[in-house]
C-alpha cells in the first residue's frame, strides 16, 4: 500500500488521520467510520483513535472511565480475595474480600506490598516468579503463603495465584493475584466443655444418682439440677441423661479411669 501525498505542506497526508484518530482537518471519527464536524469529541464510550471497544489498562495508566467503573463494581462483589499489583508486589487495587484478610479496608491496601502481609512458605517460589517475569514468561504462578488476619487474628494458610496481565508489549506486566484460603477442619471441642458444677452433676448422674440426690450433694434445688442438665443437652445437642453422660466421656469431661465417676 502506498502513502498518500501531502499537497498542503502541513505534514499530514490528504484525507489521512493524525495520531489522535481525528481527520487532518475534520472532527472525530464516528463509530460508523464517518467524520464528525471539526472539533467534535469522540462518540460516547469510544476512546479517541480506538478501532473497536476501549481497553482497560489494569495498571491504571490508561483507563476508560465507564469500563473502569464496571470493573470496580464487579471486583467488589467477588467473594474471592483479589488484588491487582505492580510487578514488585505494590498493590494498585484490592477488593473487600482481600482487604478482610489484612483486617483493613480496600483503600488502606493501596501502595502497600503483598509480601508485607503474605509470607511465602518457600522463598524459592518468589525467586522463580521474579525470574520468569524478567524473562517475559506469562503463566500462572502459585505461591504457598501464611498470614495473620489483623494484628492479633488467627494464623491462616493458603495459596496466592499470580497471573501476569495487560499488554504483552508492556514490561514488566501488572499482576492479578487471587488468594485461596485453606479451609481448616473444625477445632475439636475443648476439654473443659462443661463448668465445674456441670461436671460434678454429670459425674453424679453417671453414678446413678437421682436428680434429688444430686441436688442434695451439691446444695442445689431439683429445678437447679434440671436447669444445668437442660443447658448441657442443648449445647451438646443430645437428648436424655444417658446420652449426656456418654457425651461427657467422649469430650473428656469425665475421667474414663475413675469409679465412682469423677470429673477429669
């Protein structure tokens, strides 16, 4: 294809377009390819000079406002912890689910580094990721991490999935990170699953004492004994005195080696 001749001497070929996508002496180009009046703005929703839908630059260098707004709304509603970072780990944007893992709000994460919160279990994984980014490789890189929720929160474990994103010609790329939290098994019932008074009531019940005898031994009324037994039954989700005693042994409330029965 040849180059159109510049007959005006202004450096722009006749009928051509300058770098902004507008005609040499006309207005912005409409979506249907027709030129608008001189000085006209681009059609709504179309970036100047864009041939097709506008692109969202995740690093924030060049974003079309409506698309950026929709992306933010979507990010806020995703339950998976997500953050977009620079190649060195500096957070550009994070959703509420990610911020919750820091015990912070999304705005407080901007400018912080992922490695300030998430400690790699194997630092060699970070070394391999850094080298892959330097070489321009684009793949998904899992990094096993540990972290604490808030200053005094519980210790958690999971996996950061790191994906280079954006224009392949831009180096280094931005990183899209997703956090998978390892679900831990429910903690076993604590050994002291009953108060001292409840444990003594259970020990007497295990030995065959009646409600009245239990009350006399512990200085409680019959209603008081029944109150404690009812609370235990609801807490442990069992019915009947026999089931209560069995549950007490399973939970370690009663000593398995004592007779008469006694609290552990």
